C-alpha cells in the first residue's frame, strides 16, 4: 500500500493537460467486444481501473496492441472460453467496477455473460437492477447464485423492445445500448442517461455501423444490425479531473491553466465553481484559474444561502461534490452540499474537520460548510483515502494546509488520476510517494 507525503503551502503555477476520461474509456473499451474487426482508441488514460480492464480483455482472448501513450487497438476475433468459464475470470471481475460494462456486449456477441459482484468505490449502494431489467426486456434470461454471488445471463437471440428505465443509470444505459445495437428490431430506451460519455459511445457505435437516433437526449431509438465493423475513436478529456484542477487552482493556485479542456462538454461544472466565487476565464478550449486571494459564495435571489446538489446529466456530476466541498472550506460564507445520489460519499468530511474545517454533517447526504475566508488554514494530518474522489479532495486539502500531511491508500486515487503526484510536482507541489 502506497502513501503520499504532502508538504502544504506550495502554490501551483503553470499549464496542465487533462487525461482522457476514465468513465468514457471503460465504456469504449468494452464496446470493442461488439465486433471481430480492429477498433483503435486514442487518449486512453494510464490509470489503474482502465489498465486492469485492458488486462482483463487480454485474458479474455482479445488481441490488444499498444501503439504508444494512450493509443491502443483491440481485436476481439475469438474468446478464451476456458478463462471465461474459470473462477479466475470472476475474481478479476470482482476487483473492477467497470467489469459490469461487459454484460451488454458479451450477451449481444456471445449470447451469454457471467459476472461476480463488481468492486469499486465504497460510496453507498450501487444497485445493478437497471442493467438486468433492461437486458431481460431484450430477451435474456437472468439468475443470481446467492451462495457464490455470481450473476448469469443467457439469450441467444436478443429482440428489440420498449423500456422505461427506473433510473438514468450511466453504466446501465451504456450496457443496454451495447446490447440493443445487435438485437433484432427496434429498441426504445426512455429515461436514458445522456451525459457526454454516453454520447461518445453512441457516436462510436454509429461509425461502426449501428443505427442510433436521439443521441444527447434521454430518448434513444436503436434499430438493430447484423454486425458491426471496426473504427477509430478519441476519448474526451476527463471532466472530473478538469473539475479537480479547477479546485486546486482556486485553493492553492498562482495562475493555473488547464489546456484542451473540452469546454463545450463540461456542462454546469464551471458555473458550480463560479457560484462559490471562483474566477474562471475561458479562452478557446483552455481554462485559466487566476490566483484567488478571496472568494465569496453567492446566495439565492431570495437571500437564502447557497445550496449545491448533484443530479443526473445535465445536472452537476456527483463526482465533483467532494472537490467543491473542500474548496468551500476556504471561501467566505456558508453553503449546503446535498449529495443525493450516494449515501456514503460525504463521510470523508470527518478528516477535513480534523484538519480544522468548519463543517456540519447533517446526515449521510447533506453537509454545511462555513468557509474560513483564508483567515485560518487547514492543518496537516494523517489520513486514508476511502475512494477516488474523496482521495483527490483530501489531496487538495493537504496542498493548502499548514504543515505536512500523509494520505494512505493512494491506490484509490491511482484508480482515477494518471501519475497525479508527478504532474502536480511539475507545477510546484511537493508530494512524495512512499
């Protein structure tokens, strides 16, 4: 297990380029299983979750070629049946949350899929009902082995249908799209997730020969086709990493520029930081965060204090609530954060309270932050990263704290952030991995 030793108080200055989007990469890599032809994908982030998924595909029998930094080709001509039938396969899946995205393409391509309960962040209940409900509507048979914790799907001939999803699940929508493109007839998915990474998946599948209409909306119409062919695809910049860098620039920056940020795909993210009083300048596709001596929270028109809540796209992504909350600890005013989508994601705030932050955890979903207005700095502490986003939030807090902090279990951060300590040290941070 690795740890970061962070010397607080060093300001970040310069330019940084965001990695490719983790969540898009997981969807796109799984979608390469839908064709026997080669699919080449660029801007793949070099992070633990993505690398583990690529290794999983290799073991499944996919020919994977690494052309250079972030540049891979995938050819799924045949599958390793012995591995797919093994306990090793199930164990490998259980260590990777993204393995759930194998259900759609494997059912569509092979007529069956097995999966053990996938791993990932411990941020509360993350049910899979939407995935199985939709795949059953397409004609698969589903059963769950309670003793082993293994899910089984089988369906030799998927047929298009109408479905109204009970929640706008991103991975659920992606799985159903990947299954429906090879199903017979028309599939209509209502209440579909419509975030940019799902749009990217749809656009890649269209280039592969799929017939998908309504891309970017919550109503998708898919006419199934016999086969898909190869293509090329470039992954978008990671909006969560961009939001993390905006937070760093706000708290400890001395003029930080985020290059090639894919601004048109960021939705409400810049506006959420602006509501905390953060100055943000956009030029072409770059974002400049000047040094913020003070930032004052907005209030609502009726005078009530600010409330920031997550919501499905085009609402504010839940992955940034932790970062916004840390930034708020040094602002001026009071703000209520409402994490609606996961019930355990705010529990990391006890570590910020130990560092001197003024936070009231109202319940598992809500926390009130009273900002210090930079008058009182946070204090360095020893902490442990409970999940990816809380981990990066604690890293931001440690960068702005007085003294030295230690963050254990940084493999959680590695799951979502590419060589983060090296990149931040080039901007002026003092971080050592031990």
